[in-house]
């Protein structure tokens, strides 16, 4: 598989991973929205029940007030009928004898006193019942205030719970994004390592080609030296065939050539040594750059975790 195919495959895998992350986040958001909607519906039902209780207490107060008014009207009617009967008895008593009128007046006075006592007791009882109703209304109002306070507290708690849910969702989203960034950094580091390995292999191939060229040049120099020796042998042979003076001059020229060849070899050796030292310096610089890049990559790998 080529580098381009590998890159496309990594891109497709990254796209699929992001799609999975988005689907997971959407599912969590949907669950959070459903929980929030259910909590809102529960709050609405709770508020409706509280309002219904308030309305029921108001209706109960109205019924109590109506009953009290009805009792008051009934007592007023009884008193009026009692006074009518008393007047009737008084008129009929006038027709009786003086003794009977006196007895009747005595009994009337006794009944009046008894009625006053009963009325006083009834009024005291009514005042007690009124005080009890006032206390009951106060207790009902206190219960209502407590119920409203508890409803507000439950509403505040639900609001805090929703805020905590939103905070958790934000934290989960940030963690998901951090994981995506970490995976992207790991993939980038892997690609950087692959590129660095490819460059190292290229440098190794270049060094192999350089070594091969150096070996070829050495073999060429060796062949040139062999040819030179062969020419020198031929020259010696010709020297032996020529005169002594010519042989002397030929030997001098051969010696000069040998010295020149030696000097050339020395110069070539010096140049080769210089090239070797340059290559050594280049390798040392390359190793230094490699160490610096390794340190940089290590820092880059540590930085996302920090």
C-alpha cells in the first residue's frame, strides 16, 4: 500500500471516528433533553397541584364563612320567635289574675335570665370557635407558606440539577474533544516517525551509493596504477634496449614520473582524507540534528498530556 493510500485510509478512519463521536454526543444530548423535559413536566404538575390545594383551601374558607353566616341568621330567627312568644304570653297573662301575672312575670324574668346566661355561653362558645378558626387559618397559611417554600426549594434543586447535568455534558464534550485531539496528535506523531524513518532509509541508501562510488574510484585508481606500472615496465624494457645515456635519461624521466605519481597519490590521499573528514563532520551534524529532532518530538508528545 502506497503512502497516499495509507493517508486516505487514515483520513477515512478519522472521519468515521468523528462521526461516531458526534453520534454518541447527540445521544447523550437527547437523553439530557428528555430528562430536562420530564423534570419540567414534573415541576409543572407539582405547581398545578399546589395551586389546586390553594384553591381548595379558599373554597373551604368560603364554605366555612357561609356556614357561620347561616348559623348567625338561624340564631337571629330563633330570638325573634322567642320574643314573639313572650309578647303573646304577656298579652294572655294580662287577662289572668294579678297573682298569675306576677308569677308569669317572675317566670319571664327567670327565663330572661336563663336566656341571657345561655346567650352569654353561646357567644363565648362562638368566640372560641372564631378564635379556633382564626388559628386554623393561620396554621393553613403557615402550611401554605411552607408548601410554597418547599416547592421553591424543589424548583431550585431541579434548576441546580439541570445546571450540573449541563456541566457534566460540557465536561464530557471537552473530554471527547481532548481524546480526538490526542488521537490526532498520536496519528501525526506516527506519520512523523514514518517520514523520519523514510528519510533515514534515504540517507542510508545515499551513504551506500557514496561508498560504492568511492570504491569505484579506488578501483579506477588501482587500474591506473597498474597501467602506470605496466608502462613503466615497458619503459624499462625500452631502456635496456636503448643506449646507456638514453637509459639514464629514461630512468630520470621514470623517476620523475614516479615522484609525480607519488605526489599525485599523496594529493589524492590528502583530498580523500579531507573528503572523509567532511563526511564525518556531516554525519556528526546529522546525528546532532537527529538528536534535536528526537528531543523536539519527545517534548511535543509530552505537551498534550501536560
